[in-house]
C-alpha cells in the first residue's frame, strides 16, 4: 500500500493550476499509484479555517481514497471547535498546523498555551515546517521541542523538516531540520517527503535517509501542488534508493498506515 500523507483539498495559493476537488484528488492519486491520500483544506489554511474544515468534511463523506486532517489556528480560537470532526467523521485522522500561513510563531507563549491542550487531546499532528523564503515561524527545532513536550502524540514534520527554498539558490537544501530530528531522536517524530527538491534531485531523498533513517520518513507530496507525474517520480525516487525493500515499504506506506490507523 502506498500512502501519501500530505495533500490539500482546494486551491493552493489561489493559483488556478494548483487546485483539486475531491474527485480530482482521487484521480491524481489513482494515476500515481497512491492507494490512500491524507489531505487538509487549502481554504482552511489560507482563508477561512472553519469553512475549509466543513468543506473537507463534506468531501470525505463521498471519497473512498481520501482521509482528512482538521486545521486549527490559534489566531481564531473557535477553530478548536472543529476537533469534534475527529469523532463525527471517522475519515478525519488528526490535525494540521500551519504557523507560517496563519501568522503565529512556535515561540509564542500564547500560541503554545492554546496548542498544548490540543496536542494532548489528539493522536496525530502534521506540522508545516518552515521552508519558504522569509518564513521561520515553524522551524524544525521549534516543532521538535513542542513534540518533546507531548510524547504521547505522534508528529510529522512536513517538507523534509524544512529544506529552505532560498530565492537566489533554490536548489540548496538546508539540512538543519533533518539534523535536528537525528540529534533529538524523538520516538514520536517523523518527517514527510513533500518538498520540491525531491522532484528536481532524487539524491535529496538519499541524503534524508542517510541522516534520519528510513524508519523516520513518510511519503508526502503536497498534491495538487505536485502533479500525478511528479508524484510518480517521487515514488520512483524512493523505490530506486539503495535500501532494503522493507525500508522502502516503511517510507511509502507502512509507517503512515500506523500513524493514520488505517
């Protein structure tokens, strides 16, 4: 089973070429050979948190291949009410946090006071990890320290733990995120592969495995930011790694299967 743990329903960055409804997401996953796709709402991340969560709730009720994450935002505390979706709709499997787009830092005491009880109440959280020019609200060391405070909750750091998209040198990875994960050795932290570098240079995947090990990586693509062709290339990049078939299976789905309780 191949599981993509990081996708989005709707329109990413309001770009017409980065949008997909539920049927399109299922089509892209099918073409790429992805059996299950876990998504959050782009509308919830970029515009109206609760409206986006409701839209995803409706979509998941008609989608066999999709699972969902509830987006919550401490800037809009009422969004915590949407955690009820985790019980009312069994296709929701956890929570998505996006400090960079929501405009709060993981160093903010107020934000942390709001997020702490949420982390204690859920089993799985996918964190956007800062990887865009001019951002840093969710740098890997900050997310890792938060995860360390909540050892009973499982965390995935998105975007290879924050490879940095430098505007002048877009293909130079910042390895601090992966090195942080390797150094802290937290048993409740994993890293997803959703980053454009892996589509440009498959050796980036080999570096990630070398630094943190296959057992700490889970497959994610940021679809529809990536097309079905890019999703297939990412799968091939993992299948081409000089590691055991068992380790490839861990990255492509076995670990995510456990995290999402599929």
